C-alpha cells in the first residue's frame, strides 16, 4: 500500500509548490525555506534519515531545527512558535518526492535553456514532447530550437526524407520525426528515443493560448486512460492528462475545462492515412490473446508511437533482443521471449507481450491502416 504523505507537491514549470494542512505547516516551510532548490541540502537531509541508527540527533537549519528522539522527528521553527511530529519513514518519503520534483524542474530549466539559444536565422523546430521521457523529467513544455542545436545536444538523427509524409524539418510545412538520445542527470546517453516535432510556422503563443480551448472540445479515447485527441492552432494533436484529474474517463468536454495544467504531454498527429487510427490500434492490440498487464498500453504504443508510420514499423521489426526505445507515449524493450512496454505518462501501467505475437500485432496494425 502506498504511504500517505502529509504534504502534496506541485510544479508549474517555474517552481515547486508544497501544499499541506495547518498542522504540518512547519514541514512545508522547512522544505521551501530551508532546503529550497538546493539538491545537495536535500540529499544531506536524506542521508541523516538513511543512517539506519536509532540514536537521537539534532540538525539546525536557518529557520527550523529537526530533533530525532529515537522514534519521532520533531520539526520546530527556531522561534519556537510552531512544530509538528513525523515518523522518520514519512519524512524520508517526503524528501524523496521533493528531491524528485526539484530535480525534474532543474532538468526542464536546463533543457529549455540549452535548446532556446538563437541559431543565426536558422529555421526553428518546435517540440512538445521533448524533455518528458522519463520519471526524472515528468512534465511538458514548448521547446523551440534550431536543428543544429538538437544535433549538438543529443545526437539527433533525422528520419529519411522519403519516409516523412509532410516534408522535412528545414523546408516542409508539416510535422516530422527525429530520433533523440535520452540523457540522465550526468549527461550520459541512456537510450534512444523518438519525438514528434510540430509543423513549422506554428506561433508558440497561439499554441499555448489555444490549448485550454482545445481541451474543452477534445475527444477522450476509449480504453486509454487520460488519452485525448483534438486540434490545437489548427494542428491535429494527441495528448494525455492526469487520469486522476477527472472522475471518470472518457468524459464529456465540459468536465475537463480548467484542467489544462494537468496536461502531461501533447504532440501532433504525424500521418493522415485516411484510416481511423484509434480504432485500428484498438483492434490490432486485441489481435494477441497473451497480454500480461493492461492492454491499453499496447494500444497506446500503436496509436501514439507507430502512428501508421512505415519507417517506425520497420525499425521495430528489425530490433534484436536488448533493444530499447522511447517514443511519444511508451518505452519499449525487446527480449528473446517477450516485449515489454512501459507507458511514460501513466505510472505503473506496463504490459508484456510474447515476441512472436507482438510481431503479428504489428502486421495486423499495418493491414488495418493500409500503410
């Protein structure tokens, strides 16, 4: 059972907010005012709780002090006006989650800073999924960057021009794909991934301004929690919202007004094959009887990562055991006997499919979409 924490963390991309009840206000103030965004200070506080020793200790900070009596951690402000008591395990989990939120915020700032450099008049490419491909970097933001900056940053490998249905990044007017590396906090390359770039000529301000209106008219997709499709700034898009933000999914448009801040990611629909891609993905995912885990993860992989794109189907079919890849919606790992799919925006939603049956699913999806 998940541990219930006395605080709740929210990040709007600018700062990490900590919410709690009046009883635990000293804990909130300790996190925000004493630790702030100092990752090393948060880590030191974690280390104090990870010692494993039951000996009493006291730690003094600028505005608060922590007293551990061998059983309970007492968080007191230095003026003696307020205090609250916490079990060590609860405080440790609070620090873990706070470090995660601060780390994700810093990663996003760093990415946006690195990608936002001007490029001597070079055409800009806008991506709405970049920087949101692991639990360390949950969240989304509009990133505009010249292509050469992407190449320098993470080893971008453009898809072959011939396989892009709407033109290429420099000259075309439509969305296109590019393969990017996923980096960890030390800058080392972890695994490959693919992101969908928005069409050229899209005004970022218009895009952000219309997102809220688009959500009120969006269509939630049956069977995939939080998945929606709609039109933003004239571009057909898909995306995800936090399924906990609404009482039930799919829901009526009026029920999702005002939850734009709960959008986890959105990206353009790459190819228009003329087929109902959502229905094709759902039908193809039902083609295998042996799915261990929620079947909607397989559906999401077909719909949001394959997107009726022949090049991607060929890449996945050519994969060998040990191959990993991160797309718009799922991370995939190939093994000898099974294919494992982990959904990026639905934590804990993972499924496994026998390798042979997975290949059959891909061929069925190709047949249904008539690629």
